[in-house]
C-alpha cells in the first residue's frame, strides 16, 4: 500500500511539474505579458517565475502583487466544504436507495435528483436567491479578507480575537447558501454511485452467506456490505472534480467571493492573459490534488482495493 501511495504522489508531482512548465511558457511567450518578465532572459525569467510561485504571489509590471496561494486556498476551501456536505447527504441516501425495495420512493428520489442535476447552476442560483430574498438575509459579499491562511474559516480560528465561535458561526451562515447550491451536483453523483455499488455488492454470494451466518442486519452492513462497496465509489467521485471546480468558480462570481472565479473574471476584463495562464495552473493543481486525496482515501479505507488497478 505504501508503494502504491508513493507512486500516486510521484504522479501528482509530475503532473504539477508539467503544468508549471506549460504555464511558464504561456506567460513568457504571451504578447503584452503583464508579469515582470519581459526585460529578463529566458533563464532569469524561469528562475523568477518559480521563485514567485514558491512565494505564493506574482508581481505585475504595475507593481501590484497577485496572491496565488490565497486565491487557490479560498477556492479549495469552498470545494472541500461542498464535498463534505455532498458526502453527508449522498452517502445515507445512496445506501438507502441501494437497499430499499420501495419502488415509488426510489423513483421519486431519482426523479428529483435528475431534475436538480439538469438545472444550470446559474439559473438555480437566481431562483434560490429570488425565493429566499424575503426571508433570508443575503449578503452578496461573503469575503473575509484572508491574511494568514487564505481561507476564511482558518483565519477566524487562528486569529487572536475573542468570540471566535460567534464569528465562525456568522461566516458559516454566509457560506451556507453557496455551499448547499454547490453541493447539489456532487450529492446527486454520490447518491447514484453509492446506490449502484451497494445494490451490486448486496447481490454477491459472500453477502448472502453473511446474511445466513449473522443475525444483526447492522453488523452485516458495517462489517461486510459497506467496506466492500463504499471504497469503490471514492475514486469515481473524484473524477467529477472538474465539474465541481467550474461550479465553484461560477458560485464565486455570482456571490462576489474571492477565489479563482473572481480572479479569472478580473483578468479577462483587463485582458491579462498571463494571469489566466496562472489560473490554469491553479485549476490543474486543485483537480489533481482532489483526485490524489480521493485515491489515497480509498486505499486507506480498504488497502486491497489498489490491486484492482493491476488486474
């Protein structure tokens, strides 16, 4: 298992390295680049690019600095929170659908899931905000200026202020609406994948033998069914990180939240294609990191699962 995880980490680092090289070439050879590399040689520009990348910020010709890590972590925070909500909602419903024999209830949940999944996220945000505006205090600016960690929740936890709990609850209240909207599609995918995996595993012979030997249905579910069905769905769920990242950027634009979405919109408005190239690197980093975490989590939960890749 350690060798398998090590190979995945090496693959992740190789992908990030390739993305970084492509990003540097786009920045260096792009016409009218706004980064401060125009008057440098190729080797000096290469060194300056990676130095600024490791520092987490890029300096423009105007002297303005662009926070790379803070922007990336702000988007990553929203993605992680949406994935947590999707797992909390999707896992129980998926297990229920996989084991339930109530046809009308299963059909109702599947129909509602397909309806929500087919709705464009922009239209869904507009409808929800119009519906909740009379009763929900919606603030379009959900930003708590990141200064230490780049994420609003961690900044509140590490801040030397009193009433951290109240500030944390206020920030979660502001984040609740975008997180719920962002978690709809991952929740639906989780429900579908988990229900199919649970239903397929429950038909296996070793599960039927466990039903004969065990008296407690809960023990069968905990010892035999879930350990053999849930780990198989984790890598498949991480494959949808591209859609999740795109939805996160749309949510950041609509709710005026600091992140990759606002970063790309401002760069496109000012025709700053160098910053867009760096945003491509940030998107690739988020997608690759979420995929790596999903694969490592799958192997950590069920170590023998990695043998499927070599069959």
